[in-house]
C-alpha cells in the first residue's frame, strides 16, 4: 500500500477493511467509501472546499445540545430522514403513511382522558380533533396509545412559548373500544425550522424556504401493529409543496373545517369560530406477529 494514486486509493481503502467481522458493517463501509470517493472525483473537490466541508460538519456537531439535534435536522433537509423511512416502512395504499418525528416530541407529556382540552389555556382558534384507529380490515383498534403534539397559532411549541414550563398542546390518549379518540386544543400554524445554525446557512445558500406547513403530529402504537409516526396538514396551507423536511404526503393532507360558533358538529362547545379535524388512521399488522 504505497504510491497510491487517485486511481488506486479507493480499492486500497476498501482492502483495509477486509477483516470486518460484521457483514452488514462491511457492506455499508465499502459502499460509503466508494460513494464518497466518487463524489470527490465527480465534483473535483478542491482543498479549500474540503476544508469548508470539514468546518461545516464540525459546526453542525457543535450546534447540537441536549435539546437541539442539528445533524438530524441536516438529515431532514437533505431528504435522508424520509428516504430511510420510505425504505423501512413500505405500506400498501390505504394504510396511514409516516412522516418525520421532528424534535418536539416530549416524553413528559400528560396522559389525558378522551375529549380533554389539551391547550393548557393558551389562546388560539379552538380545534376539535376526532380520530379513529382501525386495522387493515376496518375493525376498530381499541386501547391504542395515541400521542399528539402541535404548535400554537404563532407556530410555537410549548417549549418555545415564553415563560411556559408545563407541557401544553400535547397529550397521550387512548382509543376506546370503538377505536375513537378525541381532544380539544388550538389550531396550529406553519412555522420555520431552526435557521440560525449550519442547516440555516445551507437553506439560505440554496434559496430554500424554512417554513413547514402547519400540522398536528401523531404517534400511534398498538400491540400487533406497526407504529405510525405521522402528521396531518391543512389542505389550504401555502407551504405544502415546499416543506423543508419533505414530510408532506397527499394522504396526510386533511380538511381542517372552519365553523361559526353556533354551527357545525361542535356548536355549543365553544363561543368562538372553531376548526374541526376528523381523520381515520389505518394500521398495518407488524410483520413478525
Ligand atoms: C416538526 O415538525 O416538528 C419538525 C420536523 C423536522 C424538523 C423540524 C421540525
Ligand atoms: Fe412539528
């Protein structure tokens, strides 16, 4: 392994890994080296560009804190998160599709009874959510754990609402014997992904929007079924086709119906104009069960 050239170095690096015990690691590392070297050759990477790339990745790591994961955000905006999900969770038409988990899920969310108000008293347009969880054959899935979380009408999650410590706009619910769950909250709004770090630099340099369309996140788990990590977007959101993290799927675009206080299925439950969102979630069986 001497006198290596631009033509011979790729095979030389790969040959150093021939004693790798784990076959999957061997496959991944060989492919990674081949693609990385091909990329360097294809763009003719200069020394200055290499140094900028190293600096960029260094700062991406340095931007990470216990509450901020800039590398996952980078994966999100490069489409890698949704690509891995697409490969890992192929589902037939009709089954509820996944989207990104995002950084705002919290383990310390309160468990709430059916139809609870989970807004934490924050101001906003009342949102009534009525969900149903069924299996592939349309039978109700009782006792499913349903996590919900979303932003307020200004695009802030509870962690970003000034002065707010207690969880709000998030809850752990359970479906009843008919597969139903419901909650009341406030209507979420579109919001920008964090733009003040290395991911923001890349987004600005490439002229991309930081704005995610408004959404309600849901994470649904039930024994014997595949976990669904998803979200529902309002059909009239202007950012549906430019989601920076590629999480929008047609099947997840929902009708957020607006009503006057004295009209519609929830009249009498509020004295303000409100939004009603209804959706049925279809779970796939878990292959190993
Ligand atoms: C979110 O929807 O909460 C989110 C997802 C990916 C990156 C940033 C935010
Ligand atoms: Fe979100």
